[in-house]
C-alpha cells in the first residue's frame, strides 16, 4: 500500500495510521513528498507563519512530480522480497487526494486507490485529476467531508460527473457533519471518530477486494 501524506508532513500520526494498515498484513510505503525541499518536515504549529511555509511546500508539488515519485515507490516495492509486487493499492489524504488519481492514471499496476477528503481535485491546469480519469482503470474510492472548503459540493459534483463520463469504477461517499481532516486523531476539534472509523472500514474493504484476491 502506497500511503501519500497530507500537507502537514510525514509525522508520527501518519506512522500510526500506516501501522494500522500494516497490522493486517500489508507492506506500507510512506514517503516524505517534500524531499526536494527538506529532508524532514512536520508542521510545528498552526500559526500563520508556519502555515505559510507548509503551503509553500505544498504548492511546490505537481501531479507530474508525484507520478515520478510513484515510480520510485514502485521500484522500492519491487526490491522488497516480502512484498507481493502484483497487488498494489494507494491511499492519499488532503493534498494527496489528487495525487493517487494521477498515480492510477499513469501506473496501471495500481489495483485500487482511495482519495480521502482530497483537495484540488478540479483545477484549470492541464494536469487536473478530472482530466485524466479516462486513464484510471482501477477501483477508486472517494471520501468527501460535508464541511470542506477545499472540496465544496460544486467541486465534488463536477468531479462525479467526470467520473461517470470516464466510466471509472468508483464509489464516492459524503461524510455528514465531518470536517476536512476528520480521520486524523490528533487534529483537535476536527477529528471525528465515527467518520474516521467508517473511512477505515471502507479502506480495508477496498484493499480486501482488490489486493487479497
């Protein structure tokens, strides 16, 4: 399972989530996607100055870069004797929601992907995720928070229309009352345990269908 981080960086909270996936038998790859700029990064505090730095890191990435990084991740998986190289899935949170779609579009080895409250799923750029859905051939799951300025209802509606037009095998679900970031246990005031646990059920079901057969 390729685990694509959210904007605040690769931190122990994400390591714990990766361990939860690994605990049921998957090999999990969780890279620092900001490696081109910093060796390690974790948002130290949610004040204006630190958030600005985080957004600079986030804006430095592109779907094209992540497609390249995904190839490096796949190469790493291929080097691991314990990994089943034929059964690979991916999950991305927040800024990485579109990254897993780009990865699926360019790497048909991926059997399934999950975008959890993905941001920037519809843009006016040539590499907007909704413009490459015709190349996505794997099962795709999208979890959408009801309260999410990064993916408001009109954006999700446009995305779903594109999913249908491209005939993607997808499931898109709303999480009523949940905020963007609801799956992260340490996100004070945002974490919603019922929604988080629902997302885990959906994620493991997705992996079971596509990676255990």
